[in-house]
C-alpha cells in the first residue's frame, strides 16, 4: 500500500496510457478520502453516488465525469480543477489564435450547385 501511494504521487502523465491516467486519478482520490478519514459509505452519501460507482472509480478510474466532479466537490478539492485545460499562451501567435478561438465562429455556407 505504501509503495502504491508513493508510486501514485510520482507518476507523470506525459508518457502514460489513458488507462494509467484513469487508474492514477482513482488512486489519488482514494488517498484523499482516506487522508480525510472518510469511509466509502459516508463519501457516497455526501456525493449522492452509489457505493459501486465510488468503488469502481477508486479501483480502476472508470467512471463518468459527473462522478469525478461529485467526489471532488465532496472531498473539498474543487480548487484542484481550476487550472485543468486552461489554454496556455506561450507566444504572441498563440495568444492571437486563442483570441480568435474564443470569438463566435460560424461554419462557412455551402455553395449551392
């Protein structure tokens, strides 16, 4: 168990498979729950989930995004999601493309024959 916890903390997602990422996220959420001293049954009541859904999340990472959001909220970890998928701007060209991407765009009309 201690080795799993150590391995989980050190994992980088850069070279991981999708299954590795899911498994690691599930393990990390389990560690957060345990660190807060919450039994699974208490967390599922707080999150409005089934026990099976939480067990699946913690053991394999397989779940819906809604399940993750509910667990994260119940564990008080919402701030951890704040920087997920935020567009990173590293150059002026990227900043310009990002600005264009945020503006409403319409698909071009198809020409009628």
